C-alpha cells in the first residue's frame, strides 16, 4: 500500500448551520477502498471553531476548491492515487449528504494555528462512492481552515 499526504485550504467560511460541510474527503472510485489514517485541521484565522467528523453518502457539488494527489504526494513517490480521492472545501453549491453520529468532535480556540490532529489507531475505511466530512458541530460559522489528510490506497 502507498501512503499519500494531501493538503488544502478552505476557501471560505462555511455556513452557521449544524453539520454544514467545511471539508469533504470523497472516494470517487467504483471499487477501490481508501484507508484514512489521519486528519489534521488548523485554524487560519482568529475565530473559534466547533468541528466534527462524519461519514458522507453523496458527493457535494461545486466546491470552492478541490485537491487531488499527484505522484509527489506519495511517501515513496512511486504511485499515483488509483482511487482518485478528492479533498474538497467550502463553500459548496450543494452540500455532501452527511450521515450518522460524529466519529470525532473538537473545539478549536480562536487563535491562528490552533488545531487538532485526528490520528485513527484503527484507520477509517472509505468505501467506493462514499466519503468523510469535516462539519460544523454547532450553529456557528466554521472559519477558513487548513487541512491535511494521510491515507493509504
């Protein structure tokens, strides 16, 4: 398996609605599973953020920005992500559909650089045609954040 690191910055604040998606990790492949090992989130402005991680059942439409891995994103620089995983960030024209309870939840203080690293001792499997989202866990705006994900394919 190849380990891939992918990073991106949220282009705009997400809406002040519970479960509003700030960032989405989507596996568009028809059959391949992705193993999500880590999610790093850092505040890029001095605004408090209450965030959570949930699974998604549909891909959002027209994200403000979308990032995909190139060969330079792999630890060994030897493979391009065959699943084509996408890190997409707010705002979305149409939100991804979130489901279930929070997998993780955290309050990030109002300080530039404050953040959290979710390191999954038992990595999350993202089956084909599904995803994981970073959402607002309260009815507050989610400020502009920096995201880094670590996954295997």
